[in-house]
C-alpha cells in the first residue's frame, strides 16, 4: 500500500500546450492538491495494516512531456518506456519511492491499448506497476460517451482519477493488495457512483467497514 501517496502528474504530448487542454493542467493539479488531504483519503484508513497506516498525501510536482508524442494510439508498453525514460533523463521527474505514484494524462483523440483492450471500449483509466517498483496510473482523455458517464469532461477526469488514486493506494501492484476476486478493487465495485468532495466530483469507494459504497 501507499501510506502517504506522493503524486506526480505527467501530461504527455504537445496538445497539452494548447488551449483548452493547457487550462486543464492547473485544474487537475489543484484537484490533487485538495483531494490528497481530504475526506476521500481519510476514508481509506480502514484499509491500514498493523505495519502500514494510510494517511494524507501530497502532490510533489508536474511536467508536460513534449520530447515525444503519443500519436493517435499508444500502448501501455510505450507509456512505460516514456515514463522510465523521463525518470532517467528528465530532472523534473522525481525518482520512484514506495509512495510515489505517477499520473500520466493523455490528450484528446489518443486511444490507449493495454493488451487486447483499448480505452473507451474496455476501460477509462487504469493503474499498474513496473517491476513492482514504479507505480503509475494512465488517464486517457474522456472524449467518448462511455467514459464521460453523463458528466462534463473535467468532472469525468476527476472521477476516474479518484477511482485510480484510491485503488493505487490500497492495491499498488494490482491483485497483491486489497482485491476482491469477484468484483475487483475498491473503485471497481463502485464504478460511476459519484459524490462531491469540496468542489470536486469524485467516485465513491467500497468500504468494508460499512459494506457499501461511500
């Protein structure tokens, strides 16, 4: 688990330098600045263990990656390669720790392919780990009805981001932390059930304590 998540946001592609996408960067960074010390994180404390306590986190930086472009379709392997290359060669990227979580945002029109699945058809976001050491989450832009869920694009982004954030904290290496064999991770069980935390739309998460989405 990630005891005190340290979030680094990476916006991949030159499209993030142009409006309206450029405006979203500050908005998403503000979202993390707020949500990482909010009641959304407080409710995850029930998943603490005798050796790890889940507490508030922080956003430790941000960068727009323009040395390469994702193109119209990008694989998970290519995202991993980009991330590892930036960590190795870009001083703006922090070195990975047991609490570091990199959020990679893709611009509109980019399809993310993970195995035989693709964004908008099978998923709206996901998280994973490279060699069990570099924790990352991938956020395709929600420019399809299935990933908007009837929400405005920014609200859909914060909803999916909160979903993956809470899952990465409680199950950073998918399947090795809190995971239900039937229903998946704590966000999967409550997919598209939203609530307001402050001014932000976030997803409800499963609570073992209450036996419900909260």
